[in-house]
């Protein structure tokens, strides 16, 4: 399975400063266990997944996973 990954520097205007994070756009949601495994493999403080939700009033969905395995994924839809 190929998933695009973009590494971003959050909370800064300068390259290679701030907090590194991964952003992965998905066609559809994977189960949370897979998302957590991908986040652990990225080895960045935070990994965010976004999905465009078609045919609903929701324009996109977002799930984030911190590197620490003890934390569960956060969920937000906007």
C-alpha cells in the first residue's frame, strides 16, 4: 500500500524549525491500529491523516496520532 506523506514544520515560518509532523492524505479511512502503526514507523512527534468526505455535509475529516503509543488517536471533523 502506498500512502503519500508530507513532512511539515509546525508552529514556525522557518524551514527546519518548529515541530516536525507528518501529514498523510487518504482516499478512505484505515482502521486506527493501521494508522497508529504508520505513525510509529514515521517516528515523528505527530502524524495527521486527512480524508475528503464526499456526499456529506462534512468537507473533510482529520485524525491525529502522537508518537507515544500510550495515547489514543484524536478525532476531529470539520
